[in-house]
C-alpha cells in the first residue's frame, strides 16, 4: 500500500497535472490541450447568413481546446464552388501563422515577447522557460522544445463554410434513406430523430423535410519545427526590456511562419421542426450552427490522428471521463489510456498503460449543445462510464485518446 502511494505521488509530479479541488469528489484537472482558432466564410447571399454569422461569433470554443482565436474571424466569400483557394489566400495575405505565434508569446505593442501563456497552458515552471537561461543548457533547450511540440505545434485553424439547406435534399443523397431513417438521422447529425423509439409519421416528416445548417470545414495546422523555432528564438526573440527596432521589424516582416493543410470534411445539424420545439427559427439556427461545428470536429478527428484531443479520466474507479455524444462517442468507442511522463531531459512522453471501452450498461453523457433543454430527463448524467479492457490501476488525471478508426 505504501509503495503504491509513493509511486502515485511520483507519477503526479512527473505528469505536471494540477488539481483545483472544488469539491472532495469533483477535481478539476488542468492538462495540455491543443489550441484552436476558428473562422468562417461570410456569404451574405445565403439564407439566414446574419443569424449564422452571429451564432458562430458568439458560439463557444469546444472545451477540449484552448481558445486561440485572433481578432478577425470572418473571411469574405469568393463565390467559388470550392472556397479552398480563397481560404489559403486569406490566411497568407493576413499573416495568420505569424499572428498565431505572436499570440503564443504574448507579443506586446512594443514588440517584446514573454512565456507567460505557454507556462500557464502547459503547467510549466516559468523559470525553466527563461529564454536566456534555457539557451545556455541542453536541458533548457529541451524544455523549450517540449513546449513547442506539446503546445505550439498543436495549434489548429478551422475554417467553416456554412449553408442553410433542405433536409430533404440531404436525405435524398443517402441511398435507402426512407428504409433506414434512424441511420440517416445519426449520419446527418439529426440526433433527436435518431433517439425516437418508434418510426412515427412525425419523425419521418422531420427527417424528410425542414432544414439543416451544414458546414464544409477546412482544417490547418501551424508549422512549428526545429528550424522555425531556432530562427524565432535566435533572430526575433526579445522581451520588452531588450527589444530593438531592428528585431521588431524583423518579426513584423517575417515570412517563415506557415500553415499546413490537414484536410476537409462536411457535417450538419438539425434545425428542429416546430413539432418538437417552440423556439424561434433564429434560436434553432443558432443551436444548429454550434452543433454542426461539434459534429465536423468529430469527423475530422476520426480521419486525422494529429487532431484528436486527449481527455483526463475524471475518476479511476469507477472509470469515468467528461466526454460524451458531442465527441462522437458510441457504444463501440474504445480508448487508449495514457500516462504522461518526462524523460531524463524533461521532455514529455506518453506511455500507453491500458485500454478502456464505453460501459454499455450506463447511458452515454449527452453533452451536445442545448442537450439539457432537448433531453431534460438526462440532465443528471454528467460523465460517461467505461469498462477496463486491459491495464492495471487507473487514476484520475490519466489521459485517454480514442483508438484509431473507433
């Protein structure tokens, strides 16, 4: 028993995970999230364009990501069938990659940088990230490299191209939709139809008519490699006390920062029929806009491992996590359990220590946007339960990541 306690204490130090104990049974875990900057294509010719834009701008960033939004989040449409070229041109013309880096290093009006945001988001010791000291030792350089790989490199840019389209049009594109209405509803993000226990005429009507908010999302990632980091720290870095006009100008005119295109996907969310709700059309569109983004993030994560987010275990026995339907969980979902450790140089590594699957004897947490209003009977569920597939003892704060293709 004593040995286990000692090992657990050492593990907590190595993981650098901090707990804010709000309640004895409800620890809040801080861990290293990926960061996300979201933008949208603005096409005023489309139905409800202003409602969708307003919903997007005030919609929340998914809590599994750090909010890395910049001031400009709207890209004017090019009216092309494929907006990919327009998006790339906008990101390059507006130096988005450079400005993302500037935000990471808290660039001031004077042009100086500091490590405060990186230390905070990464739960690093700020003194270990002092640039002057770090560059003087191999261990210090490893700490900077770790911050780059763990945080800066995992910065993603998601551009949404929304449209307000007929559900009938969506349904007809799926083969055999009338005979498999539940499957179509699930595929199309029509969760409320999918959860109906019987295929009533009302459910069929809602699935075949009405509208959805559809988004075609384009995903990019900040390029932060050894070469880019070396140029930044050697040629551009200075704090407010040491910044010079030459260094400020060098960063302002830099073209070394790049974005890498990862992929695109499409998803949509139901604008519910009045047969199920008394909300206004605008309120329904607002909910559907947010839910469409959540749905397309799930699709992109299934197809691109680098975009998958890690989630801390909330409890170890029973095994639970604050993750649910919004993240695309189903009764077939499986996860690796990771232990976050540091090597002798202080660099973070993740070791797979087991695997878990969704416990089908318990309901999956419905944490989708507006679920508390749509499914009030499930409002008491605030986590998803899992069963151990392999591994030894699991602890709160250990990280889980969905298995490839699951």
